C-alpha cells in the first residue's frame, strides 16, 4: 500500500473510509491525534511489549471490542 513512511495522522486519513478499524500499539496516538474527526475507530493494544507473545493474550478481548467499535472512537484493549 506504500504507507510505511506515513505518520499517524496521515495513516488515519488514508485508512479512514477504506477500513473500519485502525489497530495500533501506539498508546500516544489518541492523545496526539483528534481521532473523532476521522471515519475510523482506533483500538490501542496495551501490552508490556509490542512483541507477538505479549499481544496474543489480548486477542479474545480484541475480538469482543471489534463488534462494538464506532467511527471516531478510541478503544483500549489490555488495560
């Protein structure tokens, strides 16, 4: 997709309207971006580290939250 070099605001702008949810481990994203202005929900995965072994236990809660998301809202999984 060519989005690797994009910053968070640009990523949200590109993803808005193309995807329903933006999943990230960047805890600061919701404080740095006005997520409510985008037509996409943001899910922040909160784990001790962003390695797969620490993220895998969050999958059941992530799946549950995916059914509840609304555009412009931020959800935290693993809090």
